[in-house]
C-alpha cells in the first residue's frame, strides 16, 4: 500500500519537528484530511497547550480558514523525541526555525537531523523550513546519511491574509532523487493543491531565498527613492507604478521585518563566494533607514516619540527584525526619549525587548512630540476617535507606516498635528 494511502487510512502518521506557525499548521491541515501527527518541540509550553487540545496561536484559525478543534484528537505533541523516533516513522517534516538574530542559523536543523538519524528505517524527510543554499548537501546529508530521502518543500504562507496557506498557494518541491520527489509529492498533495516539481533539492532550496530576495530588492529600492525625493509623494508614485501590468506595487516604510524578506539576501549570499552587489546595497538601505528617520525627526525638533507596534506585521505577535524596535534604538541613539506600546506584548516583555519605556496606550499618553504607527494592529484602528484625539494632546507629528489613521489627516491638521504616511510628500 502506498504511503499516501497508509496515512489517509490512519495506518501511519506523520512526525513534525517544530510546533511553530509552520509546523502546527501542517499538523492542522493534515488532521483535517484525517491524517494523524505527532509534533516534537523543545518548548514545553507549546507541547502542553497542544496536548490539552488547544491551538497555540491566536488568530491562526482566521488565517488557515477552519476550526482545528474537531481535528485536535489527531494532533499529538511531545518533547520525548527518542520514544517517537525509535518506533520508526515513514515521514518526517522539519519545520523548525532557521534564522536567529536576523542571520541564517542551522543549529535546530542539525539537531533535528541528528535525531531523525536514529530512526531504524529509511524515512522520507520533508523540509518546510527556509534553507540556505547547499544546507541539504552540506548539513543534512552528512548527518542523515547519503541514502537519506530528502525533499525540500519551503512554505510561502502569509499569515495575516486568510486563505494564503499551504493548501491554496503554489508550492515548489525538489528532492534528492526522482523517487523521493514522487513520494514527497504524493504526501504533500494530501494538503497542497498546487505543486510544482523542481529538478533537484538544490533548485528548490534556492527558490525560497531568491523569490524573497527579489522582493527585498524591490522594497528597498522604493525606500531609497522615498528618501531621495522627499518633496514628492513617492508613495503615490509607487502605487501608480504598480498599475503597470508587470510591476509589483511596493510602499515605503520604516524598515522590513519578519523571518523571510529581511534575511533572504543573506541566505542567497551564504551559498556563493561571488558578491551580489545589489543585495549588499539593499541590506545597507534597510540598516540605514531607522538612522536617517531618527536624524531627520531630531532636526525637525522632535524630542519625545511613541512607537506603536513592535510586531513586524499587524495582529501577529512576531517581532523578528522588528522595524519598531530598530527605530526605537535609532531614536534613542539620536537623543530622543522613546516610549513603546504593542497590545500583543506585556509590559514585562516590552521591557525585556527594548530600553524604551513601555506605556499603556491609549490610556496614559500625552505630550509626545511624534507618534509613529509602526504596525496596523486592529486595536489601533479601533480606538474611538475622541479617545485618540485625547492621546494626541501636545503631539506635533504623526508618522504612519500603513495609513490606519489617514482619513483623519484633516482633523489632525486642525489640531496642529502634521500627519504623514511614510513616503508621502515631506514625510521627513
Ligand atoms: N512564519 C512565516 O511567515 C514563515 C513563512 C514561510 C516559511 N517560514 C519558515 O518556516 C520555518 C519555521 O517558521 P515558524 O514561523 O514556524 O517558526 P517558529 O519560530 O514559530 O517555530 C519554530 C519552532 O521550532 C521549535 N524548535 C526549535 N528548535 C527545535 C529543535 N531543536 N527541536 C524541536 N523543535 C525545535 C521552536 O521551539 C518553535 O516552536 C522557518 O525556517 C521559517 O523561515 C516561515
């Protein structure tokens, strides 16, 4: 009987390393198709939550588009990896994090490979994590053995847009042999509807890094143009450029965050000796952006600032390469007193993450020279107008990265506040 059939009939289950957004959602999508899984993670909290039949991520169900509860019985979680491995499993998913502090990081990948290597059989290993070029050949194969059946099937999900999931999005898969590719596709097609096969694992490794590096370059070019033409509404220029059939729409912001786009050039560069100058230039723009903003705001007389949102995207509690935190540091270096707020983080968490002072917004904030909306959390959009205006007493300038308060621009003007979307005319 094929592996696919065994999984669908409940004779076999999948094992997933990593109970993060990616690993847990893999388990959820397979469970909905009737396939059982065991998730292995080193985080006892996540194990406990999943073992209690709960979903560890707020709002995940909005994104994946279904309620996981009816399928919870099919999702187990443990940290007792040896017990799971020694029973022998036909298929492993690797969904652990592969970046740390903004750099490609392979420790977790190496660790889980050394654990999978103890499986008594010859399992199929499907990697969902983002890999740097050559990690399959240089890291995974030496640990798993040259006969290892490895498929590289990176994820492309966009967590804040419902429906942009592993089920609906095109998925690229490459493998260490043709037979392994066929096996991987037969398993992945249980949950993914659009699969593109790559001729090798090396190709699919690079696809994920290169596609995000492309976006990085486009975004950074937009940022730099917005600095070069401060007197022109570059936001509008970029939006209108995006109306051309073959041009993507980008908008300027205070920096890019998250696991993928900021470090994609680093993943690509890590596999080659040949410098790709465009990537170095783009990374330089991202590095200098917060410093330039801080300098210009100081020049405009800003001495106190409040940053709203340290998550890298709205309604998601992830602060990797956080633009808000990076700007807070640059503002403080410039001599500006900075407060921070994020409804998804406790005061203690904010204190651990930044030297800026956490505040209870919108309940206790007044006389701040500049408010920077770094993230479009729903809580900020939902502040009643009168309450919002109260918090703006003494405010001179609002810098809004996304435009959540754009329709209030005229009212702000009557209050003596200059409101700008990042990249609009005279935004800095
Ligand atoms: N989140 C995204 O937007 C996204 C999108 C596409 C691809 N990816 C990629 O998918 C991978 C996972 O992303 P994520 O968002 O789920 O990350 P995450 O940080 O939410 O989860 C990773 C999980 O792996 C666990 N882990 C770390 N080391 C481990 C080990 N040695 N053994 C077992 N568990 C271990 C962590 O405790 C954590 O629960 C990354 O490579 C990421 O780049 C992420």
